[in-house]
C-alpha cells in the first residue's frame, strides 16, 4: 500500500474547503487514501508572523474575489460566511477524535463541517453546531459533543498542530505526500502529476 | 480589437519569470496582446507590509523548492540566482523606455532580461549588464544604457508603479484584463478560461 496523502487544513480556510472537496478525486486516481489533518492557522501565524489573507492590505479585497471565482472555477458551491474567520477548535477536535476511531468517517464529517460553514453559513466554532453537523453525517451526537471538551482530544489537537509546524506546514490546504510538500489548492495539478510520475 | 492583457511583473520574481514565459501563449489563444508592465515589489511591500517570500519563516524554504518544481512543471529552465532578490530599476526602466517607442520589442527584451537573471545568473540590476542583455535582444546598447539614467524614464517607472498600486496590484506576476485581476502564474488556468468564456 502506498502511503496516504497528508491533507492539512484549517476549518476557517476557504482554499482548505476547496481542497477538501477536490483532494479525494486526486488521491483516488493514484490509489491513495487521504489522511485528514486539522490545523489551527492562528497558532502557526503566531510563529510565522502570518495573518488571515482577508486582513492584509490590498490582498484582502482580491482574496475575497478569488475565493468566489476559484469556487466557480472548480464547480464547488461557496458562500462567504457572515462570521469569518472563526476559531476551528471544535470541528477540528471532532475530526481528530473520529480519525482515531473511524478513519473512513473522518473525511465525510470534515467535508460536512466545511460545507456547513462555507455553504450554509453555520457557525461551526460553536461546539453544539459542530456536533449537530457531525451527527447528520453519521456520528453519535453526544459522543461528538463530548469529544470537544475531552482533555485527551484537546491534547491530540495540540500535538497535531505541533507536528504540522515541525513538518513545515504554514498554510491551508497543505499536502505532504512521500515527503513532498504542496501548498494550496492551486498546486493540485502539480500534486497530480507528482503522484502519476513518482516525482518530476 | 480586444484590450491587451496587462502583465505586471517584478524582475526579481521567480513566478514573474515563469509568467513571462507563459503569458504570450495564453494571450495568443484568445487574440490578445500583452502589455508588459514592470513593477517594483519593494515599493509595494512598504505599503502592504509584505516581504520577499524567501525571507518569511517556513514559507522561505518551501518557496525555493516550489520555484524549481514549478519551473520543471511548466518546462521552463530555471536556476536560483546567486544574488537574490536584486533591485529591478535598471531592467524595468529599459523595458518601460522601449515600450514607449517599440512596444513589440518590449516583451522580447523583458524575457531576455528575465532569462539572463533566472537562467544565466547574470546580475541584471547592474545597468551595464541590463543594457548588454537588451542589446543582444536587438536594442541599441548605448540608448538602452542611457535610458537607465534618464530622469523622464525614472519618472515613468515611478508613475507605472503608482498606477499598479492604484489598480490593486500587490504581487508578481499580476494580470489584469477587462478589469479582472489574476494574481500568480497558478491563476493562468482561470485567466485562460476567463478569456475563452468572457468571464465565468
């Protein structure tokens, strides 16, 4: 079995959402699976001096336009959430908790949470909302809600983010496969060729 | 005649160089011409708080890898210059001076200057080197060298950069066509579809 694709994403990242909608097709074309790795960009920005795109002069206005256009380009439904960005701890902990016990479900729930935020404008930073969305995707609601406050899951998320930083992750989406890093959904064509050719 | 594609680029930008190698094919597919618009990213970064990619923590190491990989992906020869970044005033003034008098030659000379820097590792920030490269691309060497110190050309470059900032340009390459902005060579697929479909 070839190694899975590490797909690092922040739940507040529009490009992360587009990547989440597209990564499984890329993986499937090359017989790979996806390892869903939630990320907290805020923690990373404190180390790198980065900032949310939408808050950077000039880049901010362009970015909002590019989110919408990139979504249309890829045929993915998108609506800029009324609250943006939001803290991603609650949905991230649910995905991480699930990955440990039902890996196959983790991707389905991650995509459901992303769509709740970027299509239905639901505030997934609210643990009750996040648990309800996960429940609709097939997870036990009470268990998902409990995972958000579980100290072991909180620790697991801290470790996950620390590992990502140690691996050089600084944005979302960020893919690492066979040691090769790809930042951004706009690098998926390179990722696709890399997987097809075993590097180029 | 449809409007030309405004192609904004900084001579120290590796992605700008890749864009310069690729933009004319995109333009030609849609019956457009390219308006070569040199840019000084340093001036823009002072306004936006940006910094050269290679100097940003984590992003720096990734970027150098991505420059090389993106060049291979697009089939463009590339070697990271030994001095990077360099001030882009000299080559920018030559291109701007040429654009005013022989627009058809401006693109050829811009690409020759970019290749001198990103393939042959020549320091194009040196006015004599820049003029010599332009001369090999078909321009009078003495006239090109004189343009670098011409107060009118210096003024023209200041105006060019101010216009770019006013138009929302904040990176390189940056394409604007029919009022639609595209940042990065990785947006060329969107640019291509935009020109084919008249927007999407």
